[in-house]
């Protein structure tokens, strides 16, 4: 796998996740309405910064509902353009800039209701836009290593945080999560709740897998592909049982960069 293909796959896979996220907002716009937790009246109370009155009014104009849906539509169109084909360099740079800017703006608008997939996608596309603006082989190489390093950091941080949690170490976390209304599953939740040993094994499997992910940096092909396959399976499980639609795309987007940087 060469650098161009690795970068292309990273952006295409990540673009699918961005498109899905944007489409979900457009099909359920009430999530961004003023009365929702992701609404601007809530988001603006949490911002630690203050702006001049004129600029503050402009920000309010962009972020208020339903105007914010324009940002979401621009994000969707730009992501689809990235996924659809190989646009001209200037067009690709523009699309990356739109996805990066709108992702940052939507994150600023509301710090609530987002998750690790949103954060990882934003990081990938901001970095990709910076690398494309520089436009050198070195910047592309740095981008791929940055994404690979970000993947290792994200997995290890998640695993270490679970390792520090007595709820996860005791095997109660997965059963509790899958017993909730938002992320629960009527089939699997009761099984884990009634089988403590199974819940303990499942919880520790997640902890060990996430903590072990940085071993891809050793450059051993069988180990790297095994870890990527297991991690991908973890996200597929989250998709099926927890309805986390974008995690599989956001994290899988890092895999081509991981493969290029560690196995080339």
C-alpha cells in the first residue's frame, strides 16, 4: 500500500462516517432545535469565551436553529464528494476544509451529545486539510503517521480508562450499558446481567484489546492484522447492539494509515 492509497482510503472511509452523522441530523433536525440538549441556547451557556457584540450576533445567526442545518448540509455534501471519487486537488482541499470547519463549528455549538467518533473524525479531517494545504510528500507522510498515532492513543486511552474503573474491572459495566434505553439491547443486556462471569470476561476482553492496540507499532503483520480485525469486530458489535452508527467508520478510517505506517 502506497501513501496516496492509504490517505485516500482514510479519507473515504472517514467521509462515510461524516456523511452518516450529517444525514442523521438532517433526518432528525429536532436534535439541534432550541429545546434540545444539543441546541444553541444550551451550548452558548457553556462557552468560556466572549466575543465583540457584532461578531457575537453573527455567531448567533449561524448557530441558531434552523440556520445551523446549513452547516450540516454543507458537511454532508463535502463528505459525499470526498467519498464519491477523486476530485481535483483544489476541490479536494475545499471539501476537506468544509468538513473540517463545519465539524469544528458544530462541536463548538454544542459540547453535548457528541462522542468519540465525532471527535476522531474532526481530528482526522482537520489534519488532512492542513496536510493538503501544505501539499508536500512530507506533509502527507506526517498526516498518515499522525492518524496512526491518534488511533493508538484513542484505543489505549479508552482501555486504560476502563482499567482504572472498578465497574469495568468488576464486570458490571457492559451489562449496565446494555441495560440502558439509549445504548441498550433487549437481547444481550439481560444475558450479561444474569451471567456475571460472561460479563466479566466480555469486559476484560474489551480492556485488553484496547490497551494492546498500540502493539501494531511493532510492525508484525499477523499481530497487526489480528488487532485490526478484533478492533473492527468490537465496533461492529457496538453498531449492532448499541446502535453506534459512526464509530465503525471513524475508527476504521485510521486502519489504512496504521497499515501503511507499520507494515510498509
